[in-house]
């Protein structure tokens, strides 16, 4: 009886091993320029445009604060030599306050633009990741690497960026983003 159990276990092991070998093991590597895949699909192009518009609005607001600083500095520079010390000190304090206001506005603008970038591009990045994962499984890829500056050589044959952009655009048509 003990021998029969060993035979049954061996048969199960061999059949499981044979079954596991029917699916080919992942064996290929691919490269993607993730930034390009993110920005050059249909949603990415629209998001980049919205991001640029938001940046222009924020820059216009900052320009007003910068103009205030320049105006006050010019006023101090062009002040007559007869300006009282109290008026000069008030002007210097006004310049310092305007510079601090500008600095705060720049920090707020940076946080706002970072938030806008995340809001616009996070859903697209998630979609691109899903498409890459699906593509990798379909093509039996073991590894997909993002192109980087420290990469010494990569053949164009392994670059899947254009194909991923095409598949993301197809996915956009099939599953439009919910706004």
C-alpha cells in the first residue's frame, strides 16, 4: 500500500510538471519610454494641454506679484535723496513684504501645479501600466524596463513604446475615462 501511494504521488508530480511546462516560460525583455507613452497617447496629449494652460494661469498670477516687487524696488531706487528715513524704511519693509508674498505665492503655485499634474496624469499612468502589464503577459515578457539616461545600449527591436501608445489609444476608445 505504501508503494502504491508513492506511485500515485509520482504520477501527480509528473503530470503537474508536464502541465506547468505547456505554458512557455517568459523569456524576453522589452524597453519602454514611459514618459513618451504617458504623454503621447490621446489622453496624455489632452492632459498636457490642460497642464500647460494651468501653468500659464499660475504664471500670470506670479507675474503680478513680481511686478509689485519691481515697482517698489524702482520706487526706492528713484526716490529722491531728500526722502525721509522713515519713508525709506517703510518702502524697504514694503519691498520685503512683497518679496515674502511672492515667495509664498510661488510655493503655493508649485503645490497647485504638482497637484494638477497628479490629477491629470495619474489615471493615464495607471492605464499605461495596465496596458504594459497586459502586453507583457501576452508577449511572454519577463521584464519591461523604462528607458533611462544611464542605459548604455538598447536595440530598437525591444522598444515597445509605440505599440503601447497604440494599445492605450485603443483602450481609451473601448473604456473612456470617467470625468
